[in-house]
C-alpha cells in the first residue's frame, strides 16, 4: 500500500514538472512573437488573472444563521 502511494506521488510530481516546463516553453514563445493572435489571447488571459489576484476584498458575504 505504501509502495503504491510513493509511486503515485513520484508520478504526480513528474507530471507537474512536465506541465510546468510546457507552460514555460509556451510563455517564451509568446514573449518572442506577441503579434500572434493565439499569443495575444494568452497574454490578455494572464494579465486578467494578475489583476484579479491583486484586487482587494471590499465586502463580505452575509452569513446566515449567525
């Protein structure tokens, strides 16, 4: 059982590395050719995500039953 868990963790870590390297390769391609329509969409998506992450929380949701 523990052997299977170790193997699972190792394969998951390897998959994360492969995905990370593929994303980095795509980012570098887009940085070299920003006029490509596919790359423009990627750049706008990343910028939108960065703006969303840096927003302050201005309000809070109501908690029912409190």
